[in-house]
C-alpha cells in the first residue's frame, strides 16, 4: 500500500471517529436534557405529550408521502418526549439552515435561465395529445423545457461509456463541470483526473463537485484543497457536520458532466472502478451512461451552476456558459430534469407515476432498490390489472443485504397484483430506468426508494419519440434474459420472517 493510500485511510478513519463521537455526545446531551425535564418538571412533560399528538396530526394532514413519515409517527408516539424534542430540533434546523436557504434560493433563481419554445410544445400536442399532460407537467410545473433531440446516445454499461467520456474530455476548450455522488481513486477517476489537470494547465476552467458523504470513506477530508492546488476548483457538497441536523440527510446523488456546453453525460455511474467493472465486489455491475448533445445540454449546465453557486457564489450570470448548438438530425424530444428535496413537489416520482399511468402495452423498470410507498405500489398493480405488461428488474447480488431483504419484501404483493419481477443473476443492477411502449423512457439517478424519491438531490433525462428508446428497451430485455423471473411461491415469506420484514420496512426511510 502506498504512503498516500495509508494517509488517506488514516484521514478517513479520523473523520469517522470525530463524527461518531460528536453525534454520540450530542445525542447524550439531548437525552440528558429530555430526562432532566421529565424528572423535574411534570407540566413540561404534559406539554410535550400534547405536542406529540398535535405533531402527529400535522404530519398525517400535511404529508405528501405518508409511508415515509410513519417512522416519525411511531417514534413520537412510542417515545413522546425524546421523539418530540428530536423532531422539533431537526425541524428548526431545516428552517434555519443557511445551506438549505441558499440551495432553495439559487435553484429558484436559476429557473429564469430555462425557456420553453412554445413551438415545440405545439408539436408535442399535435403528435401525441394523449401524452401531452406529462409534457405539460415537466415543462410547466417542473419548469424543465423540452428540446428537439439532436444527439442522445445510450451505453448499456459503464465500461462502454467510459472511453467516450475520456474522448470528449480531451476535446474541451472552455470549461468542464463534474458533479457526482462518489469519486474514488482508481483507473476511472485517475484517467479522468489526468485529463482535468492537463486541461486546467491549458486554461480550461475545471470545476468538480462531489458529495461529502458519498465520498466520505474513499477521499480524504482535504481532497478539495488537493484539487485546488492542481488548478481545479472543487466543492465537497454538504460537508459532514459534527452537529446532528436534518440537512445532512439531503445528499447530492446527481451524476452529470458538462463539457463546453456542447456535450453532457449522465446516467447511473459514479466515478469509481466498480462502475466500469474494473473491480467486482458484487458480481457484474450493470449500469449505464448517456451522452447528450444539442440544445438540451443547456439544462445540464444550469443544473450544475445552480448547485455550485448555492455553495460558492461566483457567477453573476450563467449565460456566458451557453454554447450555440450544432444543428443535427432531429430524433424525437428530450427534457433533462432534476429533483430537489427542498420543496413540496416530488417531481421524479410523479414522472415515474405518469409513465406508469400512461403506458398502454408495457412498462419495463430497472432499479437497484425497491422500497416504495402505497402510491407507487397501487400504480404498479393498477397498470398490470389494466393489461399493461409491467416488469421490474432488481439485483441478483445485493450491495446492501438489509436493503435487499426489504426490496424482496415487496415481491409477493406486487406479483400477486400482476407485476412481473426479475432478478439479474450475474450481479448488481445500478441502472435507474423506466421505459414504456417503445415511445417514452427516462434514464437517470433516481432509485425506487425513499432516499432518492424524497431526500436526495437527483437528476434524470426524459425521452419521447426517439429511435434510441428501442436500444434502452433492448437493454432491459437483455437484463431479464440474463436473470430469472421470481415466482409467487419464491416470493412467499413465513409469518416470522414477514413480521421481521414489517419492522424493517418501518425503518426503510433511514436506509
């Protein structure tokens, strides 16, 4: 092991130890205060009991996703005093957090950079009036415009897209923006970093953003400073704090790369070797990469700059990063979009639900985790019962065994309702894809679990009417052919295991 690797490991262990000790100390103080109040002042206990009832009623009344709020309801009612104090403490942090306010304000302000061409919406309305409601939702309610697709490519594996990424990075002349959940040293990141360093020396503006928790165990705490010394601007998104707070729970799970405003990459892969099968921890890693060219790249540029300027305000305008799109052959329509947990709308889930509800013949889904609420369960089963061939592909080899157990706990109810489920036998499925009827697809970072749907910052790419959707469907079908279909009998659990899984599901929002 190299000296650098040993130092990185020591740094990571030190960070982990400090955070654990800080959180333990904070929890101890909170519990001590709660116990002292309970023992010393009876009327405060009575008030907190009353507050617990009021808070429970408020959660039920205002919840947009009650299934994920059940944990709070149980915690507050089983442990009224510590549960209520913790809820109020975290709620106050959500309101007062500077990071929260900055991200929300910058995201709202950046919406002025998106412009929907009304002619495109008219074309979509004439071409597909049955699906127009979905287009209107993404463009108007979500605020992300549709563009004519003039350059979308789908790569079924990370190792298929990786050389294309390197090729495009080498062409960069003005700027390179990277935003990823995980960055880890190895063949993939080191190859990219070598190009980034060379480009920075040539005067190309290079910015890198990674999630501090996503890369917590693989990068030293000083890594941003290391990149800055190389001429690469860097931000660790939402740094892990020594103080327990709710904003720490909202991670940047997005994966996007923008080069000169002309080319963008997204998909499921992070920048680490397992995503290109250079190393295999869980069998074959099944993921994807997408490349976008044309006007739609502007949406990715704005997405990146929104997050960047929320944490480091340095761009008076985003327009200097806009490039003229080269006119190429048109192939359907495309709409990049993002999801934020800091508003009252669950855009990504609504897009998924709309695809399900509008499917007529089939809807194929790939997801690494299946931890869903009653709304999604009902939509899947309803689509199957009205004759849609609904199929879900999940991993055959899990990366998190506890989460995999919860994923499997949904099988029986879904299969009984007519949904077909396949496990990908060669390894771990990390691709997040919905495809319906060969006409609609979305590829991105949004898992079918509580964290992606409600807690994380995410992004996706919606396609309509493109010939490339056939390639996406073929990829999903090949995954099913490499795996096996789960039978109703295989999905059945005994009463003891069912009881255990019901308890695990209660804590699913934390996983």
